[in-house]
C-alpha cells in the first residue's frame, strides 16, 4: 500500500533519453526515417502522440498508402517507392492481402520493435524544447498521458515528421501556411481566393452487411436529411462505399487546420452520422436495409497545415518538367491534386488532378530547415509550395523522402556534421549511394560500389531467356480501346513483329510504334512509325516490319489502335519489365483518357496509357524476328534494380526448373554478406488497406533459393522470400572461391528473375 500525506507540490515522474537521432511523429514518414537511421547504427528515438503508428495509414484513419504509382492509373511505370516502405508494404501483402487496417498496425509495429537501436514512445506528445543557440535544438520535452511521465530527449540531430510541424514550430523554424501567389514561382495552378488556400481534413466510416434488417436512429447532433441533400457530392454516394473511398467527405480548408482541428472533426462527425442517416432512412437506398455502421473515425485525416522552408522549395514546374536535381534523393509521381477549401460544401469539383508525364525527383535541400541547423523535415511538411505539396503530400512519397532523412541523419551523426553539409560533393554522393544500396530508388542514379566483390568476379548463368515469341495461349481481346505492348529494345534496327488477330468483319487495322519524348518516362507521345493494314474476317497472322533504327536502348509502345472489329491474341507469360497497357483512365485519379491542360495552367496535355490489374492485363502474343535479348547477364552488374530504359534484369530460360548463377574469383574471397535483388513488380500499387490484392507474393518474385560454396556445401537456404531485396548475412565470414545461387522457379510458366547480386567482405 502507498499512502501519501498532503504535500505542497508534486511533479510527474521524469525520464531522460540521450542518443543520436530523435524523430517526432510516427506516421509512415517518421517510421521510415527512424528505422533507416537505426539500421545504420544510430541510437534513435521515435516519439508518437497516438497509441498506434502509421498516422493516416493507421487503423485510426484508414487511408491507403499511395505515391508515384497512383493506383497504377498514370503513365509512371515501375515507379513504386523502394526501400523501407516497400519492405513494409510487401510484408503487409504477405500477411494481410485483405487490407485489414488493424493487421497493418501490427505490421508497422513489428518493423519498429525489431530494431535494436530504436526506442519507441507511443502516446507521447512533444510540448517544449531548448536551444543552445538560436539555430540549434539541444533538448526536446514530451509527456506520455498513459504513464504520467515527462520525457527529456537529448540528441545530435532532430527530425520533424509530426504532420503539423510541432517540433519545427516550437524551434522557431521558418514555415508557411496557405497558398503562394501565382507570381512567386510562376505556378499556373496556384489557387485564387474563391478556391481557397488549404486542403481540408477527411473522416471515414466503415459499414457492413449483417444479413438481417437493421434500424438506425441518428444522434441528435447529426446533419438532418435536408441538410445532406444540399451537399452536392452526396448524390454520388452508394451504400457500398466505405473507408478511404469516401475521401471527399472533406472540410476545414477555410479554417486554421492546426488549432481548429477539433472544430473541423466535430463538423465531419455531424456529416458522417447524417450521411448514414440519409442512406438508411431517406427511402432511396432499399439495398441498405440490412447494413449497419461498423466504424467511424475518431480523428480526421489531415492533408495540409504548415510547410517548412528548406534551402530549396519545390514548385510546380519542378514536377511537371520532371527536373532531375543533382541532389535528388527520392522521387514522387502522384498528381498535382488540389481540393477546394470548402470541401464537400463546395460547388466546385472535389479535386483537380493533373499528372506529369513521368516521375519527378525530390532534392535533398528540401528535407532540412534553412533556419535550424540540426532539424530535418519529413512527411507533408517538407519544403514545397502549396501546389507542389499537393503531390508530395501523399504517404508513399513522404515515406520515401523520409528514408533519405534517416540515412542523412546517420551520416551526420557519424561524421559530426549538420544536414546542410550533405547537400553537395562527396558527402552527397555517399548519401545517394547509401540509399540506393538499401533498395531505395533515386531517378537516373546508378549504384556503383567499390567494395562490391562482384566487380572482380566472373559470372556464369545456366541459361538466359532469348525472347523469340511471347506465346499466345490465352483468349482474344477485342480492341474496344487502344492497347499497346510496352517492350525494351536495344540500339539498332528493330526486329519485325508478327501477331495473331481475329477480324470480326473486313476492316482496316492501324498499328503504331511510339516512344516517349522524355528519357526514362513512359508516356507514348511520339509516333515513330504507323501503318494501316487491311484485315479480312477470321483468325489470321499479320507481320509488321518497320525497319526503324534506334540510336540508344529504350522502351517502345507497339500500339494496336482501337477497332471493335478486331481482336488480338493474348498470353499468360509474364516477363520482367514487359507490360500491356491501355489507352483509358481510372476515375479515381483522372477524368478522361487524355489529360487536357487548361490555358495558362503550366500543365501538359497527353494521353494516359495504363495497365490493368491482375488477373487482367495479359501481354499481347507476339513473335519477333530476330529474337529479342532484353534479359542479358550483363544487367546484373549495371547498378539498376528495376526497369528504366531497359528491363535491367537477368531472366532464366523458360524450360529450366532450377536455374543457376555462379560467381567465381581467381582466389578465395572473405565474404560476410550478400544482397539479392528480385522482381517484386514495382508497377503494382500495394495499397495498404481497403483494396485486396490477387496474390500474397508478387508473381515473379523468387521465394526459394540456396547458396553453395566452392566445396559444394549449401551455406544458406531460403524457402519463404517475398521481398525485393533479400540479405544473406553470415555471423562468421566465409572463405570461398565461388558462390553458386540455385533458384526455384516461382511457378511452372514463370521464369526466375534477378536484378542484381552484390557481395561484400563486411
């Protein structure tokens, strides 16, 4: 028993943490920054003011994670973010393909808790700090409501990933709130006063079918039916909509989205319960009779509040023109996605989404404060204009940039320098290389590691797939919309193509060969060759011989232009970096299959050519003469681990069940670890919640393999890989003159695909 007499004063219990790197904010950005730093040996603390991790991706809000892939509905092929975020999403796919938000909470928590150098503080709110100088944080103070403990955090480097910029605000760092004038950055999309300066908050709900009649009596505070009927967007609601498909339930862009958040939430609660009342009791939705309201969010998902100033501020033209910054450390590709400030009460369209022709790079200079010398910026608060922010704000983009922050912080700690010192020169190269070595993707960057033992190894493959034909073993596809086969070609004269088609009646069929006007992009805006072919009724084979010659390796689109009287044979064969795309659009992110730029907007007009999700979207059956060689052994050492200008993959022969790659050296090598880069289909958008996926593992990802030394001894075996990067680490280094990698095919009709193998002494 504890008995306390009356005292004049008491204080909360206090704990002190001293380490290298403090991350404030446990959304996806903070999680990825903290994990990255901890893996590099940094003593790291992650402080989160909520009981769960994930921020808007958590079960408290339930927004799916998206970024450059944009639901696979733009022209950004193989653009999914790599690194730590990709590990988390692939693990979620493996454990939780149904998209259960609570299971995703556990996946994130698992990743954080397994890091020995990372200390997690949940339910802990930062409320103060100390500075040794005007431009330097020395201490951060926080309080945990669950254990009544005050924490004092002392670190060398600090990161604000809090969403509202709590740490940056308290530190006195320069920030902005609201939209810039059109003239400041020459942004054609800068909004006027009628559109408003801020994006609002959203609140979601889940409903479910019970199998029996359910009566709903709305709370008194809910919006009445007549109020709901005044909301323009309500007319698009269906009883089956739930979760983040209700993103348009948005409000608060005219208010202070930091200090008036509780008022915004209250209004959103009124709308949500009133909207469900309308669905249940207006008499217009009889199909909802057996449905019940299962869950309503308790905190809104925030879009916009403060944005902090770095040494560089991203703006509209950087994204539209796909500017390749020298200090690029991450990428984005979501649309420029601005919403009217009045949200669901606006008469304007609920959003305006304009895409770039490809992905854009994010400069390191936008990821640290220009005014606080040891403060990194991560998440939606990075240095970007309001217009650029409308794209960089999405969680996958935030997380990718935050991984760069975590890596930069670890280098700063190790070298005793501050963030700005990494923005140029050798330090910048070290940052970029360190990121790429983890599987993180940086546009137009090749990984070159002097300590990779593969540089002096001889490599032998038991087979290599030379593509003479993509066999036609699936149904014919009617060209109700134009369709193209996206393929990588080498420098020189193109081969001739032969495809099998069926004419439903005599007609003229148009075949085009297109390319992209921008390097490393996948917008087919240049027609290189065109031919009209007379088709007779019935099944027939047609041959196309363009005699086109390419000056450099690149991707081309073999386009079959829309003609409902023509059907084309498809194939079940899957190949790395080979994809069938369609000239159409997804209503979730576009309004039509051709983006039309408003006059003076600074946006480009172009066509959308997008893939279908599996099991749809089969490749077109094509025969090549001479055969293509897109999967050569040399790709294993080019420092690229996804399709860019070519496939960048080695692919085994289709008839080989257990293909082998052998790396050999003239003298025995001391080896401690190996990294294997597999095909985790970087074109597939791994939405974390709500949407289900057709597989638990990506179809071409190698799941089982073994490693054999020069004595024929199996020194490592894996049976359950589902990650894009698989590390093999030996506690005690091995000595061997060769490493033989024996792979099992993912399935009988799919080859083994490897993007690279890297070997290190330490």
